[in-house]
C-alpha cells in the first residue's frame, strides 16, 4: 500500500517596531527578514 502524507510546519515570530505609519513598520520588518536579521528556527515552532 501507498499513503500520501502531508507535513506542515508553522513558525511564528513577533517583534515590536515603532514607526508613525503601519506600512512603513511592516516594510522595516520585511527588510530585516530579507537581510537575515530575523532567522526562524526550532525555537519558533508553534
């Protein structure tokens, strides 16, 4: 018999970013993630 198995990993990270505008704050976070300033690993599993 063959079985199809699906594995889903969920990671979560939270950070407080101060800015006058929510879109600018999100952009800062995206840039930090893109520049590897945020690295998700086994500590971030939900």
